[in-house]
C-alpha cells in the first residue's frame, strides 16, 4: 500500500509540476486532521487552479482545499488527501467597485487585508467572522460569521457571485457582480458551508456596506438566565435595530449581554439611551463603549466547539446547559456556540443539547472541532434532514468522490 | 386532454383529491394558460388544486410513475412565464393552501402555506409591530410560494434584501414525491439557498417559515424632480457615496411620468425630466439626520423641486405614480414589453445613453422606470400591436437592452426571473459550463426532469443514471443522441 | 369614479374586444374577488372570467361551464376598484350576462326560479304580499310561478331575520308625495323609494325623507315611480332593464337631484348613461339622470350638516355595500356622517372590500356561495364587538343579519339614514338597539 501510495504521489507531483508553478510534496505537519497530503499545490491564478483540478481528475486524485488553516480542523478528516490545494497565492483583490458597493476577491485573500482595502473607501464586508487571518474562500466554505449576522446574515447572504473549479477542472461561475440578480441558480449559497466537497472556490464577489460613522457597544452583567432571556427579547423587539445582540457566559453563574448599535453619531446616541434603558430595567449596571469588549465575537474557550442553530427563544433552553467546563456565546439571530473543556463530557453534553434543541426548537447542534478520541465516538453532524438530496447533489458535482471526501455530513 | 396517460392521471387525482379539486374540461383549463406574462401561453393538460403537502406528494408521485411533467403555480402573477403550464402535463395550483399557520413573535418568524398572499403575512404580523420585508409590486396578490420560487425582491430590497434573505425554512415535496424540510443554517449543504430562486424546478414548496422584520420606528419619503435623468443619477450616486442605505431609491423618466400622470393624475412636478423617490426608514434619530442629508444632496445634484411626505397619505400619493407606472403605460401606448435588466449602478449614464441610441435608431419608444439604488432597470418598450412587425421590432430592442446590461457587467433579470421568457438569453450571460454546473443541482433533485421542465435553462442537461455513480458511456451518448459533459 | 376610469380621450365608444384587451392579466383583482377568496380557482376570478369572455369572443360556444362561472360572479365590482389598468369589468360582465341570456338555454327549474325573481322583486305590489307574518305568503295572490319556484323558501329565513332585527321604531305610514323642508329651504330633491326598501324597510325611506327635510330639503317623492331596473340590469335582462330605466327617467325629470338610499339602485341609475347610450332618443335624458343621481350619504356630505346632531352612545360597525363602495366610490361620506354624531363609535370591519354575498339576487340563485360569504362577513362583523350594524343597502343588512343568526348571534341592523334620523330627532340609543337583557 505504502509503496503504491508513494508511486501515486510521485506521479501526481510530476503531473502537477507541469501545470502549476508551486508544487511540492506534503509535509507531515500539514496533515488535515492527521491526514497528510501527498502533494501540496499552490496555484497563482484561477487558470492554474483549473489545471491542477483537471490534472487531479485525470489521475483520480483526491483534492482538499486549504486557506489559512484557521478552520482546517473543522469537520471530519478527509478519507484521502492526494493533493492539498493551497490558495495562499490566490490573494488578489480583483475589483473593488466602490461606487457599486461590490468587491471581487480571490479565494486565498486574507479577510483582514480585504477589510483594509475596503476601509480606504469607507466600506466593509459585513462579516465579522472570528479568527483573524481567515481567507475569503475558507470563510465561505465554512459559512463562518460573527455577531453582525443578526443584521447582515452569513456568507450566503453576502456572496453575490462565485467562481469555482469543478471536479473535472472546468471553471464555473454563478451570480455576477450586481446585488440584484435572479438569473440562474445561486451556487454561492450552495457552496457556503460546503467544506470543499463540491468544488474549489477560487473567486467571490460580495455586496458591501458603508462603514458606519459611529458605533456603541452596550454591555451588562446578569446572573439570572430568565432575566437575560427577557432582556435579549426586549432589545430584539425594540425599534433600535441593533447590528448585533450577543450573550456570553464562561461560568455557571455569570452572564454578559452585549448590544452593538451602528449609525450616525446622533442616532447611535439616541438609540444607546433606548437600549440602556431596556437593559437597565433588568436591574443591572449598563456600560457603554465605542470599542468592543474583549470577548466580543470570539469562539468560547474549550477543546470542543459545538455550533448551535435554533430559533431565538432557544436561548432560554441553552442557558440551562451551563455547567462546569461549558462556556457559551449566543447571537440573538438564533445561532450560538458552546465551548467545552475535556472535563465537560463532550459526548454527553452534545447528546443532551441535541435532545433539548431538536425536539422543542427544531434546532441543530454540529461539532466543529473536538479531540480525536471524542470525534471517534460521536456523530459530528447529528440528524441531517434532506440528506438523500444532499448525497445526490454531491454525486452530481463529484461523481468520483474526490473532493474533500469524507469531510462533510454523512461521509460526503 | 387527449392523452390516455393524462386521463388516467386525472382519475387518480380525483380519487386522491376529490373531483372538486381537479379541472379537466378544456374551457376551464384554458383560463390557466398563462401567468402574468401573456405572450407565452400553453393550456395545461390537467389542473389540480391540492390542499395539503400530502396531496401534492401523492400527485408528484403519480406524475413520476407516469412520466408526466408538472408545473407549480401560485397566484399566476409571474412576469417571466415561470409558471407556464405544459400541455402534456399537470399544473399544480397552490391557491387553496393559504393558511397562516403560525405567527411566532418571540422568534420573529411566521409559518405559512405556499398560497398565502405576500401582503397577508404583513397584515397578520402588523398588530405585533412586524412585517414581511420582501415587497414585490404585486405583493397584494402574489403568493409566498411564488416568492420563494422567484426569489422575489421589491422596491425596498435595496436595504432589506430578497426573499432568500427572509426564508428560514421550507417544507418541500421533492421530485421523488417525498416531503422533506430544507432549513438555513442546519447541518449539510444549504439546499434551501439554492432552492429559493430556482423557479420551481427543484420541487414544490408546501410550507414556508419566513423571517418577520420589526416595523421601522420612522419612515420618511421625498420626491425630487430633476431636469434630466443624468442629474437624478448624480443624486443617487451622491446618496450612496455618502454611506447611506435608503430603504428605496426609485427613478422614473419623462415618458413614464407622462404615462403615470395620464393614468392616476399623480401630480408630479411639471417639466421634470426625471423624478426620484427616496425613502429612508429605521430609528427616528438616524432617519431624521440622514433625511436632511438626502435633501441637501438632491438639491446639489440639481433638483428643482423637492416634496417631503408629511404623513402616510402624502407618502401614498408620492408612491402612487411609481406604483402605477407599469399599468399606466397602457395609457400612452397600445402595447408594451416590460424589461427587467440589472447594471452596476455606476453604469447608469452609459446604459441610458445606449438605450436612447437604440430607441432613436429603431424608432421604438422606451420609457424607463428603475430601482435606481441597485441598478435594476425596467425599460418599457412601447409598440402598437396593430402595426405589422412592430412587436418583433420591440422584442429586438428589448433584447438589445439586455445585451447592454450584460456588456456593463449586469444581469438579464433582477427580479422577474428567467422562466421561459429569458432562457434563450442565459448563454449570453453564462458559459456552457456555468449552465451545466447549475444543472448538476437540478439533476440531483430531479433526474427525470419532470419538475417545471423547460424553464431557466435553454437546453436541458442529461442527468445520467441516478442514484449511483455513473459508469461507462450513457446509452443516449452511445447512440449519438446526446453529448456527455 | 366613473369619470376617472371612463373612455380614453377622444376614442370612439369601445366595444367588447377593446374592453377585453385592457386586461393585462396582472391578477390584482384576485384577492378582492369573493368567489376567488372562497374557491381559489382561476375561472372564478375576474381575470379568469375575462379569459372565458375572450374564449367566447374567439368563437368558443357559450358552454355550461362558462355560464356557471359567469353566474357565480356576484357583480360586486371590487375588481373594478382594484384594477390598475382601468378594465371596465362592470361593463364586461353586464354585456356577458346579456349574451348568456341570449345564447344559453337554462334548465327548466332554474329558468323558473329566475323568472319568478323578476316577476316578484321589481314590483312593490307583489312584494307587499310577502310582508307581515310570513306564513301569509302562501295564501296571498302571488302568481303560481312565484309560489312554485321555491324562491319563497329561500327568501323566508332572511325576511324573518329582518323582521326580528329591524329597528324597533320603524313602523311608518306611507310617504306623501312631498315632504317640506324644516327651516329655510336649501334644496329640492327627488327621492327614489325602491322596491325592497319600500316594502320591507319603510322605516328607512321615512327616515331618509325626515333627514333630508331636517337638513333643509324639500323632498319630492313621485308616486308613479317604479323599479329602477337594477336587478334586471345586473342580471343581463337588458330589455327589461331599459324599460325600467326609461320609466325612472321620466318620473324624475322634474327634479335637479335624485337621492337614492339603496346602493344597488343608485349604482344602476348612475349607469343609465351607458345603458341607453346607443338610443339616440334617450341617450341625453339618461345622461342627465345619471348626472343628477346621488347616494344619500354622498348628497348629505355635499350639502354639509346644518341640523344639530344629538348624542347616540352606540358602537356601530359600518359595512361597505359593494354597489356603494365599488360601483359608486362612496366610502368616506357615510363614515363622516356617522362620525359627526356625538358619542357614536365606528368600528371598521376586516376585509371591507369583500362582498357579503347578498349581491342582488345572488343569495337566492347561488345560496351556498352566498351563505359562505355571509358567514365570513358575519365573523368579521362580530369581531368588531359593535352593537349595531350599519349598511346602506337592504340586501346587505338582510344577508349579514341572517348569517349572524346562523352563528347564534343577534345584532341590530340599521341604515345610515335611520342612525342619522335617530340622532337628529334625539331618540337615543333605544331607538336603534334593543335594551340589554
């Protein structure tokens, strides 16, 4: 087996070297959840990336994309990894049409760098996904988003055009570079959160928003879960239009609530008063700052990260799961994370959360990362409605099962 | 209904749904021969009016077994022929599935059946201070199921987004006849994301969970009159450039103003070459500040008259002309085509000059109405249907306008959808591979190609043998009847 | 209203094909169409019926299914209000109904029922035979046809409901030919007494005359007036309708204004100009009559209040009769009149644009659909928690009252004129609503 694998890797290396300027053997420390790539290829252009994918198709190689590795440990390990396609050299801002509030960027571009470019024209991509250094492509592939999801949504809501390389090496585009567009299927949404299993994302076009002139972070500490829930509901149903409403807890009894308001200075000032009054009604001291508190938008600590999607009212249920070693962050949009220490019984906690959220709230809990030992004994994804449709779509895009095989739900 | 297969299906549907829910006589069937786009007509082979997901699933299974195509239809208001029936197929009409099942304010959502009318969702949510944000101009009659199929927008989608951004989950009947749920944010692929806007080609939605949006604290609307479209365009750029995202920015040119005046006597400032309607909404303190800014920017761009709506009645008056514009064009022209193209907003001057040139060259008049904030143009191409060849000339001009949009990096449709009307333009915007890739999704959902066939894509893709991985050469390819990708 | 959506400038009077061509198939009429609301079928929407008319125009025979869907149209004209393209569905359906009567042979029992209706309603004398204790109708001198058609059985529940629910003080003597203005005279007006109104709601006519007089009008009530022809006109019985129209024109030629308190009648009289447009001898006279016809509320609003209003502490639900709201565009005036009464509270009924199902003869000819619509309206009326239902059409009042009774609810009903009358005369709420308990 090993000798055969070595021969395959050598063939791959030879073939890929002919079509791509940066190809080398994979190193052990480059393993994707322990699966060491045979070859690492870093195409510099979409055309080169297409050649890499075409060559991989010809040789029947399994391909796993890699951005900045910030979320490479999410999901399941690939069943095979013959070629790791590193998008690091695909790092250009292709076009920033500031007048149209639209940007096109290559997949390997650092989102922080993108933000700098946009800020020069007073604009931003309203995705505050945690983990600095994440790439454009990786953010889309993992559907990562932060607190701003309450007002602006997740990558699916902001990607307006996407270019991918298919399993067979052909370049396919969907959407375009205008915000309003209903021509054809929206593959941007399909590829959001697809973990590299449908194709290689090489370029994306996003709708942008102006950077607000003023912002205010209003925070308060609470001990009572019911009060916290009621305070979140009060802000949510108020006309203050918060950009984000977050609840975090890192211990059994402490809860912190944070609201982000953005707009013109006069407006933010008036709305800060409104929101402060609502929070103050919970009988607690309210703080206001122009800068985010240090916990803002971070994943909760722990060696296991559980991603929870459920309606806003599920917060009350979720707060019941605060036990020793479990920290939590929750966006009032209906999405949150649980961070678990190894002592917190990840498998048991996961089972309890799924039971509570699944039945009462039609919610879902997905494990993003966890130690290998835990991973082997749990189902990372939980029940997947419409799985047979997903499998059939995967079979269409990747009939030979070579794109990040096994990384995704149900072994896709 | 000549075909024995259809007759057999009709009997089966009658057993499943009752005779009251099955229409099979030719006179009645013909009333379903088109949706809001009357230039494409086809009398359906059979019409059924189900009242539940289970009934739809049973019909779809029956169609799948018999190999009969089917098309779903809501209120029949689409403008691209997306619900054009098949003469050899079944039209599944959801107009009897119109219950609002739940209004869940704590979770800011509502659960509705597909036949529920868009505006009725907002009406039901209004007492709680909420509404359903997508507001296509047909919102008083279009169905939420249709909105899902078309990913409908509206004048206010500049700020609030489209249906895709306001649908949290859909229960659907798959082309296999299974009832399943697609939800946003759950584990697995975002099938909901691709289902919304797929124009009914991936299945039939039977229950929709929509997001409700808090009613804004304040709404402010102004009407600004400019000497020319260019001046109006400058104002739009200035407003966007100043970092504002108004709820809506709408523009009308002189010809469409003339039509609206003829129809509803909206009293827009005389002599205007263009009027701009700008609406801001949100927290009072924000809106107040920005509204002054909008007024200033309009004046700087050369607005010679600005009217600010003092109350809802005045706001309605400002919107009246804009909202009546399409129907009103009938007052200045015996017939017209409504086009729906999109351009990057900054290309507006160039594209309008191009449309002017096309109009001058062909002698075909074009009135322009736009969602100026997001570059969505609705050129109304006027012609006299009594005049020989006029319709063809109008069609040609209309097509060339789309070419202009594509040249400027835009789209062939911003909100009306592709349907049957524009599938032939798809290859101008997308490559063969692009279209093939989109159709992979369709092959995953509907390998037999029975669900609303002939829409969106100019040529169907061969789906191969599904499920299971394809091995070897497909028989049709071998026989030279098809090409495999 | 009529002027706004009338002929396009400078055009010839437009025929059926042109009128049909105005429809762009947008579907905005669908949600306001009562039958579409009930059944959700294209053929039972205005857009679908126009499609059927087009099919007929193109040569398809007037088949039974077509006739069924035309018959099921209530003629409420809500679609005319909703249409952004100005389609004259009112004229289309009237013309189509006439064609149906010409081309379609109805089954015998249906023919008998229709015949009975048109031999009964337009004739106050015959209607009178139905008044009083209802069992009397079996013995009276009604024609055999009327007795055998089943119409009386269909009518009796509504009539019985009305007997119970009409304002308690409504017994009134027959009206004289002239009622003099109180105080300084502001105008002289003619008054139509109607058929059903006159025989079943004489109190409404009496109240109308008193209110007009108290507001300073000399009221002329020609004894020789008959039916205005509304029922015939709205049912495609063209010849009958024009005969009634001519007679009505003659009866009111001497006055400057004709005040009508029944919505269906007012709407028909405003349409005389279209009905007789093709008749050179009558066109001008019809135009003149249409131009001077006013609904009572419309007229009182134009005239402006003079007589002092006295308090009426009562909560009313105001119902828009289709032939007032949709056909005549009179919505604000009755509400304004009611709002002008001290201590009176007006409640709005949900879905005001949807017909109650009465629609002239509809509740007799399409009893099931009518009952369903009546039930919907009754539910919306009940939801207002009002003590009194106010409407300006006798058919609506009967229809809604009957539907409410089916739900086990009793609600007093009154015409706008009766409410005003009670206020002007200071009769207090007891004149309109029965004492609690």
